[in-house]
């Protein structure tokens, strides 16, 4: 593998890394930035994503030898000194391990649904627009081996830099797809034999006594407004009991507890 | 209640709110900034904390009447227009509901331990220096009615602005104390009949089958290094099983699951 030294922050070869904080806010046509060694390792082993290039701080290269051995030959590895890297990124990159990745052909929600195993646990996110929460939910989904995540049109893009970082690569690991209209997607879930379970502070069923269905679709909404009434009315509602007199759980914390309760993909006791 | 109008960002009466983002990084002698209505409501009902003043965006005052009725007469309520408030705080405050609070005499770890009920669940945080994680853990502790949180000297201050905000006021609700030396604190826990339970990815006991002791002290460490070996050796270790091949859970997510499993303070099924 050849390392390509970059000395000019304006070098067109590293244009994809320029001012990444600001560019996080705009669409990137399936391109995204991963940060750190752990996420890079996930990217290099991911099926649905491919690295397009790497940009590494020069003093991190030696320690990364094992990871870099997995980089395909046609993927350029750029190396830069600290000040150059910071000038490219637009802020101080203390980790110094960046990759520009690209999603291979994304699945539609229908295709992803059709690909799932007989026993499956999927998450359905409704209106979750906070990058931290989406990243944390994907981290939990990966940790508990959820089979897929579906996002409605109000959710933010899981491929935002911050979501990928917070997910520790979970976004690159758990298959996901977007859907446009709740009604259609609910129908598709039903056709595929999924039982909808809506997590809600006032849900009818206590999650501690819930029997896991073969195919479960766990719906998570925003903390403020919660899931839309039409969704709640269309499926079973479940609650995580908490102490009286306090607000509610953070949605990512709720996802952790629900996945812990419902997942069958965990290592045995 | 009188509202005191502030037109000059340099007004000495609101000095405590000046450049709060930067001042978050320095000690504040038990003073702290709360943000938002929910946290303000918690502050106004908290036993261990008192409001010293409020600073409210003028167009938020009318909607806050119910909350403001609980403000003690000797606590000044300052009101400012948007640009003045932003100039005071040093950045754009879209919520516009600030309070300067103060901790009443803090308990020592020994005093807090001595105050706990016969059946008690406490958290012990070791080396958790991330404000988000500390705030999220406190939110979970409040949601599940944990009796206390103890923090070692490496943990960041729960009264940092961001920790309070992320905790949604949980920091003001769950009693907490710091301890200096692990060995002394372990001894004190033991003397008070607490069984130490160290959460660890390789813990010996599966949390799903753990029997909750009367007095449980749940130890949480950093994600990178985990709990110090000396701590792990001194108590029972428990694990939250996750899927093979992924990193670990975020410490706040792990706290949510463990509290969900161990708390008895939740509403019944």
C-alpha cells in the first residue's frame, strides 16, 4: 500500500474532507466521513459500505498498520501533518483517523423487509432528528444484534458524521432504510408478519412481562411529542416503568432497555 | 413578584450569567446554571439546592407564570430581550430560561451513606469525565429512583451546565457526594452493608439472573479502560450480555439497563 503525502490543504484529492463540520449539514449523496480507528475497522468490514479514501495523521500511521492492511489496493491512503489535517477539516482533529466512505446501493424499506430472517427484531424510528440520539440508538441496535432499523422522513440521516461517531460504527453495521408514509409502511410490516410494539411512557403492557413475538417491530418516537396517535392506535403499546415524579427516559436509554429485553441475539448466560 | 428588567449586558446584577459557556470550565463554588423550564421546576422543588436568581427571555415570561409563582420572594427574576440575553450568555440562548442556582451545604460521602434507607440502590461512578455521560447517568438514576450517586475524584462535576441539562434536572434530584480514595470508600460501603456490583463487559454474573441485594452499590467505569482491576477484584462483577462482534455499550446505556433491572422504585406493572 502506498501512502500519499498531502502538504496543501487545498489539494483537490482530499476535497471530500474539507470543512467537514459545516458540510455535515448538507446532503452528501451517500458519501460520509468516519472518524477513529474503531469506526474505520467497522467500515473496512462492512458489506453495505465501501471506503473511498483514508486521511490519516502522520504520527498515527505506524500504530494503524494492522488496520491499514485491510484497505483495498485501489483505495488511496492520504497522510498529513497535524496543521495540514486541521486546516483541511476546519477544526482540530485530535484523533487523526478519517475515512471517506460511500454507501453501496441502498435498499428500499420493502427490500430490507423482504431480506429479514424468520425471527427478527427491527427498530422503527419516528421523527428522531437529533444526531446523538440516532447514533446512540444505532449503537444499541448493533450491540444487541437488531436485524434492521427503519427511519421515517423526519429522522435525520444516520450517515451524518456525528451519528456515525456516536454509534461507534453501528450505523455501518445494522442495515437501515427509510420509508415515506407511515400507513404504507405499517401495512408492509403487517404483510411480513411483524407485530408492532410502540414504546410509550403510558403504554398498556409492561415490558418486563412482554412475550417476545417472532417478528417484532419496536417503534420509538421523540421525547417531546412521542409517537403520533395514529401509530399508537395501530399497534400494541409498551411501557418501561420508571419512578413517579420524574420526566421520561431519553429515547436512546429507552432503546437500550427495550433491546436488552427483546433481543435474542445476545451471548448466552 | 417583581420582574427586574435588564437592558445592559454588563449590568453587575446578572454577572453570574456572563459567558456561561466558557465559565463552565472553571469551578463555581457550588453555583451552577440551569436551563429550561423542566430543570427550573426541578430546581424550585429541590431540597439540596436553591435558586439565587432567574434570567428569563421577555417573551417567555407570560408562559412561565405557573412556574414563576413558585419562586421565593427574595429571589430576583431578571428579564431581558433576546439580543441582551445572547450578549450576556455569550451565545444564542434559544430557550431563554436560565437560573443561577446554588448547592446548600453538600453532604460528605460518609454523611450521604449514613442517610440512606435500609433497602437502597446507589451508583458509584469511577473516572467518568464526559459531561454527557454523567448527565445521562443522573437522568437514568432519577428515572429509576436510585437513592444516591457517588463520584470519585476523576469524575467531572455533575453541576456543569451541560450535565445538568442532559440530566433534565436529575443532578438536582438524586443526592450525590464525592469520595477521595477508593479503598476508604469501599470500606465504608461494606460497613454500611452494601454489596458492590461492578458492571463490566466480562462480568461473572449475568444481570438477567442476578438477585437484587437489599443494599446494592452499582459501580460504573469508563468505556475505554473500564473499572480499575483493584475495584473489580474487590466485588462481584456483572455483565449485560450483548451480541458478539461489536464494541461495548455506552456507559449511560449500560446504567439504564442495570437500573431497570435492579430498581425497586418503579411504578408497578
